[in-house]
């Protein structure tokens, strides 16, 4: 008779214990990874390939998204401002939103899918096929070999990709303003410079460094936790994208509240 | 004694897999642990290289307690142990030569040239000479197992642990792998521990055979003693008779 009370309580209890367990395991991974930094002979040779895979290979999709974001921002700004505010504010709006929000966050969310899922699936497959165990038996620290180079690559390359995306987004907004909105370059640049603060760029860099650490760290965490074959690999990849995206949005709000 | 396991217990939640398992392996011998799938054989091997921590009991290799070793000492111990995984566990993004040389990169003082030479030597030992540039996906099941063996012996280990080395192989390839295991013992003087459910293979390669049953060592003896044993459970496993192995009153609860 008390089933309808006990069952949800039990379910909530299990959920809480599971969440606390995940936090504990994430902390252990973080501490272990920090300790594994002492073994540059293991992670050093892996760093350049990871910089290429995580950063360079992500540039095309990041730029594709930035290009269309710039176009849409420009058109929507013009639609919103026409008749109320001078049109050169289109430049201000495109520049400010690309730097403060859309450049870092859209790129971060995109890379949560591309990079996070990729890392999770790769490490998950290595886990279920015992390749991670094999690394250990060959006297390699898996955290030093697998996790450290990926997180460093994320921290280094995300800001670079984001800065490129911001630049391309602003240029595409500018191009759209010239071609479709009957604006001149001096007008657009006037708007762009109107609200520009050098701090905006640093703000984007700080955000993207944190996004890089989160996407790669979450990918490694769920990848190394993978169990039960192909289904487990798929589940880990999904969890990585969902959790990393949620943390990116939370961090976005956190940085806005603390740094602006 | 080179490997000593005593009173080993390991449980996952309510499921007790190992319930006081004990075993001793002499230097230079090859021991086999046999038992059905899921009986905890692979789990046992993982305790010997510190991939698993026992709940209770002791695991000694060369007198060192494996669960108590620190990270550095564990790495040192692992260099003395080669591990042949059930499905080879080759790094699929690397060539076979890179796989075999992987452990050697962690050995201080080994130059790239010396590693290359040793890799070629190991591939030759397992009859995979000339296949170093292939990727694991380009090898057959038997070739993958041999590549896994080459990787395990590359650092000249004192011990070799074989996890189901013949599972999924045809009888001829099984025989080839068994010959390799014997060659490792006779030519390299390696102490071997094989876990398998393949009795033909166990009889061929082992000096002593232990039946792992319900988490404990049910019977240990030479192949001749195993063949002559009257223990119903052992006979049931050796002869593949579920009635004898599980007992008539429990036959219906088990089986594939």
C-alpha cells in the first residue's frame, strides 16, 4: 500500500547516490589527472596529435557555424533596429554578441558534440576492448597517456578555434551588411568600434578555456567509465554531449555573473 | 614459489565471484586454471597485475604483495609480467610493430633502433615476421592472439599470464598457440599461468591444472592426476557432462 510513496523515494535516493558517486569519481579522475602531469614522457608525445585532432580538425565546422551565425545576426539586427536606432548599430550588435556569447557558446556546444562524443567513444571502445587494461600492464598510466594530452589540447585549442570563429562570424556579418542591408563598411565599422572593449576578447578566451577543459574532461570521464560493449559506448557518448552542454551553459552564466 | 595466491575473496555487490581461492605456481612451470565461463578466471589474472584489488586475501608475486604496491613499484612489477588478453586488446590505431614496441618505450635506456630490433625478433618468435606494418584489423583471430603474445614477451618478462589464449580459434590454430606457449616456457624460461576452459589446451600446455569451482580451487594436480581423478565436478568439467558437473539435483539451474 505504501508502494506509491516508497518507490519514488527509493528512486530519488538511488539517483542522489548515483549523482554523488559520479561527483566522487570525477574528483578522483581530476586528482589523478593532475598527478599524471608529472609524467611528460608519457603524455608529451601524444600532445601534438591531439592538438590536431581536437583543434585543427574542429576548425571547419566551427567556421561554418560562425559564418551563418554572423549572417543571421546581421539580418536580425537590421530587422530589429530599422526605424528605431541608426543602422550602424548592426555592427555593434554583431560584434558584441559574437564576442561575448555566440562565438564561445555556439562553438563550445558544437565541439561538445564533435570533440566530446569522439573522445568518449574512442576511450569507451578502448575500455570495453581491454586496451586501457593493456596500457596499464605495459606500465603506462592511462591518465597520463589518454587523459592529460586531450585536456591540455582542449584548453589550448578551444580558445584558438573560438577566436577564429568570432572573427569569421563578424566578417560574415559585415559582408551581409554590405551586400544585403545597404550599409557601407565605415558604418559597420563605426558600430563595431562603438561598444568594443578589449576585455570582451579576454572574456571569450577565458570562457573557451573553461569549455575546452569541460568538453575534453567530461569526454574522458564517461569514456573511461564505459561498460557493456557497443551499447555502453553509445550511452557514454550521449551522456558526454548532454552533460558537457549543460555544464557549458551553467559556466556561461557563471562567467557572465562573475566577470562582467 | 613465484606466484602465491591465498584466501582470495572478490565480490561485486552481492555476487561473490572468488570465495577463498588459493594457488601456488612454481618458477619455470606453466599452470592452468580451468573453469566454466564466468567463474572468475580472468578476474584472478587481473589481481596479479594490480588491475583488481582483492576484498580479502593475499596475492604475492616474487614475495611482493601486489595490492600493497605503490604506483612506481607496480609499474616495475608489471615490466616483469606479460599479459596476453583474451581478445588480444591490441591498440587498433597502431601497427602491429608499434603495438609490440609499446611496452619497450617505457624501459629506460632503449633506443628506437634497439626497440625495432626486438620487435622484429618477437614477431619472428610468434611467426608473424614481415607483418609488423599491418594494422590489427588486417589480421585474423589467430594472428591477433600471436601479436598479443609478441607484445607480452617483448620486454622479456619473467611471467606470462594468458587469458583464454585459444578461445574462438579453430583446432589447428589452437594447437599453434599451444605450441607457442610451450615454446615460451622451454626457450625463454618463462613462468606461465593460463586460464582457459579448453581442456585439450590445458592438458597440452600445463604442468599443473587447477579447477576453479564456486570461487575456490576445487582440485589441483598434474594432467595425469586430473585424468585419473574421481571427483565428480572435475570429471563433469573435463568430460563436458553437466549432470556430473552441476550434480543431478542442480542440473536444471545451470547450463548455457
